C-alpha cells in the first residue's frame, strides 16, 4: 500500500494511536543517474515511510524505486516533482532506492517512532 502526497490531493488517516516522536532525515542524489539506497531506518508496524522531494529541487525530478536497477528504468519507478511525496508501508527505509534527473537533488524522509 502506498499513498501519494502533493498535487492538491492529501488524504491522511491515522490507523493507530499517535506516536510520541518521529525521525527526519535528508538524503541527496549527488550525481544524476547514480541511484542512492536510503539509509537503514526501521519502520514500526502500521506506520509508513514518507518520502518527499524537497521544494528547493525546483523543476527537477526525483525517482523512487524498489531497486538500483529499477531506479534507472522509467517504466519501473515513480517520479516526484518538487514538493510531492509518497508514503510507503515498508519494514525498512533501505528497501527504497532514489535517483534524479539532475545533480544534488534532495529528498526528505519522515517516520513516526514509538
């Protein structure tokens, strides 16, 4: 299950009680065309990893995929414009790979923590 954020559509529901804390992290695609594996961050059951392309990316794109190879293939990845995001119910952030069509593009990660 995944949720997309941005583009004027925001649908947020809380399936469980509120958590007391959260983790944020910034990850940079230094070189366009060179996929980057997200860091190891455990995702609690029932919570999602939110990945958002930084607004400061301007008109550049971030690509999100489930492998390094898929981050290079247009048919196997999701494109995020600046300010757009996706929520993924994965067990660890390191299951995700990102790429970009320009150097030095950033994503922001957010995960609620018990």
